[in-house]
């Protein structure tokens, strides 16, 4: 992996909202922008910008389904999968995130 890819990975992980987005998508397997907006109380442009950064870093991919773009984890190699599950384990221990992840399990705005 080139150093620029490492920089994108660390940049993506260096923001609280992006970590929350990643945790919610790990929890639900897929979410659309409007669901993430509702969960995080962020504007659509802000959520979209964070999703783009996570996508560029190789964590997520977007799939168009009608008018929706649904985001899910990228099917990647073993290193990326281990990294995602380490993040999930780390984030699941955070008290503030536990209520967010409970909400993520239930949300369905599509």
C-alpha cells in the first residue's frame, strides 16, 4: 500500500463523525445518507462529505438503489477487514456510542 493510501485511511479515521458513521454502517451493514443524517443530526452535505472521505479511504462503497445511495463496507482484503473489526470492537466499548448504535439497529427511513 502506498503512503498516500495510508494518509487517506488515517485522515478518514481522524474525525469523530466519520468514526460514528463507520460504526453505524458496521452495525447495520448498510445505511443511506438520510438515515445517517437522522442518526447523527448532521446536514446532508456534511454527511455526504464524510461518506466521500470514507469511500476514498477504501472503507465504504455506495450503491444506487432508485433515488437512494446505500453505503456499505467495501469487500476488501484481510488487512482492511481486520482494521474494520478492530474499529468495531473499539467503538462498541465507547459508552456514548452505545445509544447511537442501538438507534442505528432500528432506523429505517427508506
